[in-house]
C-alpha cells in the first residue's frame, strides 16, 4: 500500500516538475504509461476470477468509438466519456451471459472471436456513421493540453486502483479466488459463480473502455484495424504477468517499467527495438514467474533477515 501511494504521489507531482523543452514529450510518455496501467489493472481484475480474456481490445475499441460517436452527436466530452464506458459495460454483460459456461482456452477463443466480430461490424458500417475502414477523426481531449490530459489519465488510473483495492478488501476477493481455484468447489462453498464472473467481466470492460477513450482523445484519430488489434488484448495480459498477477500495484508497476523500457530501447536501437523489447519481456517472465511483485517481496523478506 505504501509503495502504491508513493507511486501515485510521484505521478501527481511529475507534470509540475521543471521538465524543460521536452515537457510535452515526457508528458506524452507519462500519459500512455498511465493508460497502459489502466488496461493492465482492468485485465487483472478479470483474471482474478479465473477468466483469461482476449476481448480487451474489443472494449478498449468500444470505448474509443463510443466516445467519438457521442461527440459527433453533440454530447459534451464529460458525458461522452461515462456514456462510452456504460456502452462497453452493457455489451460485456451480454457477452458474459453467452460465455459464462465457458472457461480456460474455450473462453479465451470465444472472446478473441468476439473482438474480431466487433472489428468487422465497425469496419463495415457506412463511412458516414463510423468512418468505415478509413477511421474517424476525434477532437483533442481537453483542447490538446498535455498536462490536463495527463492529469485526467492519472485520475482514471486512480479510479481503477480504488476499484481494485475495494475488490481486494471485500468478500469479492475471496469469491474470485475460490472461482479461480475451481468453479465446482466454489459452488459447493455457496459462491454464486455466474454472478461473480459477470461482475468481474463488467468491471474489467468498463475500465478498459476508459483507456480507449483516453487513447482516442489523445491521438485525434482511430481506425478499426489498429484499435481492435490483437496487440491491444495481449499487451495488458503480458503487462499484468510482468508486474505480478492478482495484485493492485503489480500491473501498474509493470506498465510503468515496460513503457519506459520500450521508449529507451526505441531510442537506443531504433530499427530493432521491438525485437529487443520482446526478448527482454520474454526473459523477464521466464525468470520472474511472479513478476516484479515477487521480486519486491523476495527483497523485502531478505532485508528482514
């Protein structure tokens, strides 16, 4: 808890530091680091109930497109943001009801197929509605003010953290853990499995859609191919594993480390940065099966000795 509070306070102080001529560039890196944290932690919330979803890109994209379309309809951005999140949440409930009986690999495949269905539907809508395959222009969030955008992303990450902590400190935590260990055993213990799985799916999807809203408002442009790409489902998964599954700090810390590492590698090895980044990530996961949180706990127990 102390490390998490320190991270959030440091993140809050960051945009007010004397960043010099590269202020906008550094705030942009910080912004996408915070978005990555939202996506990773929202994915981890679902994973706590034993569901490995590959539909994160779908809800991320629904948030981005829902926000853009609501703005085009004249809805103020302050209402368009929660409106897009509620849209994603409603869709997640419908998908959850259909896929509740699936688990493991079958659930993952179903969610992957769902993402492809959503992408295809958006891509084949008339250009006058959603831009078709070409994509949509999105008005700049907060008028393009880098510091304001960063602080909004930090506020939404803080909201995601609070939701995660609320789950961890409630009976939901024990219900999710029981379902993760075995659904049949959880039912015997009196856990309403379907209800809790649907709840986890809803929370995860709503929070992931907020990441999509931030992305759309920051980049000014979205298209189906990139927004609903498999990479947007895999990145939160790998970030959560790297940081430490089933924790609040782990996914956030993993997002911060990986985002900074990605940027440094891109500047140092411009042509092969993605290859080096992939190797570093793969080796880290192999050597740190419990992620950065496992390393921190090991260091803390070592210091106590």
